[in-house]
């Protein structure tokens, strides 16, 4: 059997290899993340993260959009709308204001 120290070293080297493979765009590990729809989900992921908390929040009196699978659909739709209506205009405003400096 391998000792605990050797297993720890192998695990850490494996994690480092995976990170290097994900950073290198030519790597086979990175290829799935370059698919157009996966990249799009990555671009809206912050809005999805922020808004899903309100949709999945358990309440004593849950509404129809708190139930699975509607909560997934509603959280995704709210996240997409928030990305295009709030996040992108704010990013654009930030870029315009920072350009003036």
C-alpha cells in the first residue's frame, strides 16, 4: 500500500496537472469549455449564481416557482435576463467611465 504522504503528493501533482491543462487552450481538457453554449453559460454564470439564491431559498409558504423543476427553469431565465438587463449595461458603463480617466 502507498503511504499517506505519497498519496498526498500524487493528488497534489494531479491537481496541478489538471490546472495546467485547463489553462492551456490547446489542451484536450480545455476543449469542452470552448464549446459555444458552454462558454455562454460561463459568461452568464455570475448572474445565475446571484439570482438562484432567491429562487431556491426555502420559505414556509413556497410559491410555484420554488418547486423542482420550475425553480431551475425560473432561476436560469432570471439569471439570463439579469445578465443582459443589469450586468452588461453596468459593465458598459464601467468601461465608459474608466476610459475617461
